[in-house]
C-alpha cells in the first residue's frame, strides 16, 4: 500500500497538489489559448514530479491531462 494511503501528512500534501491542478484544469476552456494549455501541461508535469517525491507508487497511478 502506498504512503498516500498510510500517511495522513503525505495524503494532505498530495491532495493540495491535486486540488491545485483541478482548479487549473477547470479554468481552461474552449477560448483558452495554446499558450495557456501548454502552461497547464507543464505545471501538471511539475506537479507530478512533486507528487512522485512524496509517493512514487501513487504518482504512477495518475493519468495525464488530455484535451
């Protein structure tokens, strides 16, 4: 079982990162520019690396954000 499921501090940290990404994704829309979409992808990649430092096993279960 991954640290996400066993350690409340890690779970809270990862949940904050996931919420940050959810907010970012929710703010993208049909009128978002390619630059805004590219930036969101880059930030998500950075978020994934941050999550992997906390729990590599959990990070592997996450899926990329696609249009």
